[in-house]
C-alpha cells in the first residue's frame, strides 16, 4: 500500500484526539463510576427469562410480594427482544428466598423459562477485584519485558501506553453507557491487550528492519521511515481488524445475553487497538527516539 498521507507528522492531532477521549473518560468515571456486576460487588444478581416484554413495575411488585423490596433502578431489561429482566440486590439471597422467587416467577409470568441466581459474598468480591487488577498489571509487565528484550525499552513503553489507552477506552465506554462490568469484561480486556500488542509488534518489527536498511540521520528521515513502515503494514492491519471485527459483531448480534458484554468490549477494543497501534504507539516512539538523533552542530567562528 502506497503512502497516502504523513501519519507521523500529524501525530499531535492524534495525541490530541486520544487526550480528549481520555478526559471524557475521566469525566464519565467521576460522574457515573462503574456499573459493577456481582463478580466485583457483594450481593445477588437474578436473571429472569420471562419470554415476554419486561414490565419492570410488575417485576418490582413480584419481589415486593415475597418480602424483597427493590430499590429504584434495580430492575434492568436485557435480551435481544427485551424479554429478560435482570435484578440486582445488595444482599446475598438465602436458598429459601431463591425458592420463593422461583415460585413467584412461575405464578406471575407463566411463560417464564426460569431464573438464574448468582450470589457473591463480600470476601469473594474483594478477592475477585484484586485478582482482576493483578491480571492486567502482570500482563502489562510481561509485555514490557518481552518487547524490551526483543526490541528496546522505548518500544516497550510506547506499546504499553497504547495498550493502556485501549483498556481505558473500553472501560470509559462501559462507564458512559452504564453497561455492567463483570469478569467477562476483564477477559475481553486481556484479549484486546493480546491482539493489540501483536499488531503493534508487527509494525515495530517493520520499523526495525527498515532502520537496518537505511538508518535515519535526521528527525525528518525518522518520520519518513516510520511512515513508510506504517503504510507497508497498513493493509495487513486493516484486513486483520476487519476480519476479527466482523466475527465480534456477529456474536454481539446473534449471541446470547451472557456474552453480550464480552463481545461489546471486544468491538470497542478492536477499533481502539487498531487505532492506537498505528496512530499512537509508533508516533509516540518517534517523538522519544527522535531526541537521540544527532543534532547539527553550529558552525564555529574564528
């Protein structure tokens, strides 16, 4: 693929775009926070497969009739047809309460296919949250070590910044859209990290090969070399992300509700990962690597 425009020379615009998205994401975190699932928050999650349009007031009344009053907003509608009710409770349900819910559900919604009840106690929720954070941090650490050994530390730092950018975009989207954050979202983030670093390494490898052929002497030479490398790998990057994105979109549209958050996170992360590999990681490395190039010496006067 031939060079269409200078990507690296316009890096400030891409940095500005990512910075703007980051600020908007921080605002979303501060205003809304995360809609944590029961994996990270103690309590119970009851999913009712009603097989009919969900009437939230009717669901509220059903729980009230068995002595479990619900807070406003505790009932949300899910499912492709809007026929699934998801109820979140701050307390851990007993087996007797679960039995009462099942009986009341059959009486109130005869077409219901039954309920799925998940409970998490405070200790497990805290441990799960800690393990999720450690999983992302350890993955990032191993990536830094691997890229540093194979390339250099500047490549590693640029790659990690791009990966954190991708993870942040996904989490910001979940905070802004109030989608539930559970363990499947963490799995999606780790999947995105693996996909994005693979794409970034392909670009870095092409940059390294081109530097062996024609080592840059000036900053302008470095910009041109990286632009050439980016466009040489552009077709591969676009084809890869489009192929995986089509699969993720298909799963999101026809997959079950249980993987909806996973596929949604994949879609956002795949788009962000392709963008950061091309427009963030490599230009960021150029900005850092360019400082090490020899600067022209001023002519001395006798």
